[in-house]
């Protein structure tokens, strides 16, 4: 694709140029950054958020409690699925 064709597609809003890395991607309204730049930005924001709140004991306790509840819930679901598979296989084996 030559420069004129590229410029024409950008003007016709078929393609967009990323503001940080000048990568070219398909046009999506209100999207200014490519996926790689957005991932980098999100991970940087998460890192800043966690570093800021890591010193807060209340935040750490709340996060740990949430993770513990999530693990317990998923363990129960996993065990229920395994139990259902076991009984289904047991029924099929006895027939």
C-alpha cells in the first residue's frame, strides 16, 4: 500500500494511526491507541494502583478476603462438576 492510498483510507476513516507508536489499525470511533499501547497503559495503571494501596492494611485485608471467597466458590463448583461426572460415569458403567 503506497502513501497516497494509506492517507486516503485514513481520511475516509477506514484506518487510524496510534498516537504513541504510529501503528496503523482499523478505524473504531473514539479509539486512539492500538491494542499493544492500551495493554501497556492498563498494566502501568494497575501497577500504580496496587503500589499505592499495598501500604493500606484495610485494602490488603479486603483483597485477601475477596480472593479467599472466590477460591472457595470455584473449588465448590469444581467439586460439584467432578461429582456429577463421577455419578454419570458410574450410571453408564452399570448399564
